[in-house]
């Protein structure tokens, strides 16, 4: 591949190296660091003039520093006369911060305290669900005082505008938490999915997967879960909130008794969703419980919650570095998406179809 430049930021260099290996293209030299006043420093050592530059930077770790570093990398390539600049963000930064989703989120220490308290009190033999403030906030029951409607900044939209202002020509992102952000760009956006890699992992790592039930932990993830159900010809179940103020009324729509259950979500952050869903499934007689997510952020006490939950294994792609997390929790498994990202970069470089990569072929 001629006239292509691969650059990586500080967020996930190991993923960038794996992508470069799958493409057979070396990462270009780039010096990243901080000045004494903690401002980001970027120096590209190789020429990018009249070349197609791919910048790989995920929205994880020190997110704010990594976002600013990404903007400077884009601007450096633009000023270096790059022909085209494509930003590859496996985890798009600030994509969870839409007005609607912000109202559902709690400080991580509050989520962790209440979930851990529930798990410690009940143990694995008699699962129950937490009540009170967490229950209400988890279901999105937040409101302003005196009838005032609370407004939240749309930080994800701001990041989209800044990416374009910095000089990006094209964006590749994986499984946006809020797909609406794709419409806020005036540049081409390739929204890709980890679904093929997840399907492959289920086939190879889940015993008796043909008898399994795919479970969506909420209504918002039903479309993602049913898509995999249809491709694998599996049954579907949904955790339904009958009474928003009382998690004891959370019901399971579907049958999992005596069968493996696979919880499917787009992101695991605090671990609260997996903790609640796994206890409900265990209570309804599921034999083995697997949780699969595209992005494994694991903030706060998430790993401790997962370790004490009835989950057999938790699999996440490596859009976020997983090495340190796996050392702390033996239940964690990693789904490598570097070959997929490498193939997508190759296809966009040569002007080939990206959609064809996600056309599922039936297997018996």
C-alpha cells in the first residue's frame, strides 16, 4: 500500500500496532508528550505530504488529554499537506453525552456502592436487586426541582464539530452509543459494527451456543440483540421494567430456565447493568450466563461487581485496552477487532465497499 500513513495517539498504541501488522504497513514515527505546563506536544517525524493519513485514537484512558492530542495530530497533518485525513476512533469520545442519556447516568461511586452493597448482602445463593435512589436513577427518573427541566450540554456534538474544524476529512467509528451523532458530521462517516466478531466469539467460546438465549438488558439494546438472534437463529429475551421506581418488579420477557444466557450490550462502564441483569437471569434459572459488550470501560468498582456476580464470563472487544483489566478479573475475555479495523482501512483506502464486510453468510 503506497502513499498511506498510519499514526497512533497515546490512548491505545497496542491496537494500532496490531492494525499495522494486519495491513503490513509500519506505523509512522510520531513523538507524543507533554510540556512542563502539561500542554500536549505532538511532533510527526515522517512526511505526510500528498498522502492518505489514518490517525488511530480511541476515547479511553485520559479522555480529555487524548481528545486534545487527536485534534493537534489532525492539525499537524493538515499543515503538513496531507491529501486526506481519516480519524479512526474505535470508541468515539463523549458519544454517551446526549441530552437524553445524560439524565440516566449517576456518579460512578454511587452506582458502585449500591450494587456492591446488594451483592455483599445477598451473596450468590440468594440474589436480589437494590432499591432506592439507584433504582430510580438507573431507570432514568431524574427531574429538576420546582418543575424546572434540566438541560445537559451536548458534548458529543461539540467534539464532532471540533474534529471537523481541526481538519478531518473522514471518520471511522465503531458501535456509537448514540448513533444520532453520525448525523452531526458534514464529512463522510463510516459507522462499523463489532457484530461479526461477536458472532464468531459466540460460536467458538460458548458451549452449547445453539441452545442459548440472547438477552437485551433494556429496550434500547433490543435491536442489537435481535440482529444477532436472527443471524444465529437463537431465541430472544428482554429484561422489562414494569415499575420504574421498584427494581423488584423488573421482569424477564422470555424463557431462560435450564439454558445458557448471553447478555448483549454496547458498553460496560460501571458494571451495574451486567450486575442487575445477571442476577435476574440466575433467579429465572439460567445455567451459564455470558455478558458481551463492544466497549469495556470498567470504571469504578465495575470489576469487583462482575467478580461477585453470577456471570460466567464477560467478553469485550479491544476498542479499549483490556490487559490490565484481565489481570484483575479472571472472568474477562477479549475479542480482537484489529483485523476488522485493518480490513476497513484497506477498503476505504482503495475505495471498496465497507458494507459488504457486514453481510452475514448463513452457516449450518
